[in-house]
C-alpha cells in the first residue's frame, strides 16, 4: 500500500483551494509529482534553510505542486502562496526564474530544462570543480522533445554524473505517442537507471541517497498516477487543466482526496 | 570579419577566464589556437543548436560568460524559442555570434541564408542586436560582451571600407537637406564611393536594437531612406515608432522578402537583385530629386 502521508493529503486540499481562488493550475500533473517534490524539497534542495540553486522543474505546468510543497515546508508564506497566478504574483502557472522563490529556470515550454541543467552541471563540475548535485524533474511525454536526447548525449560525453533526472512516468499521453519501454530506451544513456513507484517516498529517498558510481546521470523513472489521491481527478482527464469553479465543486472534489 | 572573433577571444581569454566558447561544429579550424591554449574554455559541442542555447543559459546561470557560434540560420531559426525563453525571458548574459548573414553562403542555398535574423530577433525583448560594418567595429562591439543580457552579433564577409568616429553605435557621416539616409552596418559599402555627393543627412548605425533614437530624432527629415543588407521591413516599425508624431515618406533599399534560389557568389546575387552601387546611387538620386 502507498506510503500514507497526512501532510501531503492536506497539501493536496490546499492546492485545490488555491487553484479555485486563482482559476489556474494543473492539478492532476501536480498531484502526480507531489511525493517526488516532497522528497526533493525536504532532503536535497535546501541546506540550513538556504536554497542550493540546484533544481529545475522542467515540467513547468506542475508549478502549483512545487509551490505547494514549498509552502508546506514554510519556505513560501500562505500570503504568497494564496496569491498564486494573480496579476502581481511571483508564482505563476509556469515558473519564472527567480532565486528568491527558489526557481532556477523559467520553464513551461517542454524540453528546455535538461539542456539548461546540463550546462549548469557542466560548469559546476568541470569549471568550478564543485561536487554539488543537480536535480531535474521532467514529464514522461516531455521525452518526445529532441532536446532531451541531445542533452543526454552531452551528459554522457562529459560524464555528468552530478545530475539526477527524475521522470514522472504517468503514461498521460501514452496512447497518442508511445514511449515504449522508457527505461530500456534510456539504458543506453545511464548505467545508474532505476524504476520506482513515484508515490513511495521511502523508496524514492533511498534511491536518491544511493551514491551514483557510474559516469552518467542517475535516471529515476518514477511510475506515477496522474491526479494521484483523488479517484475523480485520476479518471477524468478534463482535470488536466481545470479548476474547481465554485464552492460547491471545490467541497465536492476535496471530499474525493483519499491520500 | 570572421577571423576577428577568434582573435578577440584569444586576446580576452588571457584576462577573463569566465569567457566560455561554444562552437556548433562551425569555425573549429579557426579556433585551433584557442583549443590548444585555452582548452578549458572552449567546446565544439556538436550539431545540436537548441540544446547548445539551453546549455549556454546553464553556463550563464553558473556565472560564466558564454559565446555561442554557428551559421546564422542554425541559431536564429533553429533555436528561436530557446533564444526567447532561455536567454531573453531569463535575461542571461550570452553572446551569440553568427556567421553568414544574408548571402555570404550564396552557393550553399537558402538553408544557409539568413536575411530574416534582424526582423525576427528584434521582436524579442531584452536582446541587443549588433550589425558591425568592419572588422574594427566588430572587435570594438565585442568588448561589450560582459554587459548583461543576450546579445547577437551579425557577422558578414562583406564589409565597408570607411573609417569614422562612432559614438553610441551611431555616426553622422554627412549633413544635408533633401532626406535622411539611414545605413546599417555592412550596407554602407553600397554608398561609400559617392555618399559625399548626396544632399542628405547620412546616419550610420551598427546596432539596430536598441537603436540610437537621439541621433535619429536630431537628424529628422520627412524623406527617409533606409538601406540595409537584410530583408526590407525588418526594422521599419521601430523607426516609425521613433518618429511617432511626424509625417514620413519611407523608401527602403534591402533584400526583398523571398528565397534566393540561385547559387554562385553573393556578389552575383546582389547584382541580380539590383543591389549594386550604381543602381542604388541612381535610385537614391531619383528620390532626392522628388
């Protein structure tokens, strides 16, 4: 059974409220990656409360999920979070580069994050001689983009084992363009490749903590369920980009959150 | 002009180790000395232009000052969205140095021509666009490499042969009464033999974004002739916005908006397109008479 996490359940409810208030947000995609983001934010992106500038949310449409976890961990205040996607807000439907809100790259158009983090990791390892690790969260269908495979070639060639690539494998558009056995396809690019249940935070943490002994990026294919936690959102794809319209719909959908 | 770029990099790398050069598998031979002497500061990254731009953004985020170099259409067209988002939206200091401009690679066909670079790049906020007309101008413009934000240097093998003082990317070559003639970068070669004879303000610009508005406003004439070595219409709206409340008659000389389907040399193309000195002089004189 899934690792039960009351915090995350509350955070999902908060996402629904914020989405209702802002009339914006990709709820289903955010729920898909919430456990992954929870593990990353709690363990790898901050040191003594200071952001390490080592993360790119390449599937930018999950911004609401990222900011929700930052709010849950008290890096972003309620006041700021509840302003999500409002006219003067720094937090938008897709992230905009701003280190003050822990956003290293502007994303939203898919396939931009990996080339950028490849450049960052290259500079860090080869030029700055730093041992810092970099993390990127991508969508599975983002792998349709050619820049992903271009960047993987570079990661291999320059032995960038200081990058951890997490792929949110929620099979959301598998029927339209199949990625097939994604792990097998990626094996050419990494000897340190893993598959994991992307909602099992314990297993995710273990994998992320494991030292990468190869000369390639660590790749984690995290099998997830889009909309995870609410059967209604899981089963109805209209929730890909939809917000609870009124108080009634908001209350109703909050009731469906199970974990 | 092409050889000026490796020379500049060599001169400046000895003082500034933050410089980092990315070649898109172009110009590798001309950078051979830098590969030997500064191998930590240069990569021939391969033929992956979109990723090359994103990669350069990553270098800039880590405090490096990247120069990205390849043939114009492969950066400007192929990686346009990367330039828009990774460089302009994030406002990162990355220097794009293209070669080929409009028709340098005449014999290679339209895949290698880029007469539209100024038109499409100038619509992106935050970018600066330089069109040097000589090697010396190019070298001097490159000195601005450390300035914040993305920059595009439009490098071409056809240069003009005049020397004059340039201030804030503009020069007033001559004052006159009948018109104001704005000449961009290397297009000055088409006027250099006879511009003294023309009764017009002749303004030279080697930066089209941002344009030196002050010089244009001070040298206003309602008859405006715009001479450029890229598609006509590329910067017209910007010029109009500078003279917003004034009546203007604009006449443009430049490349027509079409594919250039012949091969041969760029000179043959310019002759075929009636963009040679004689024909242009005749056109300008006719305009100045009216």
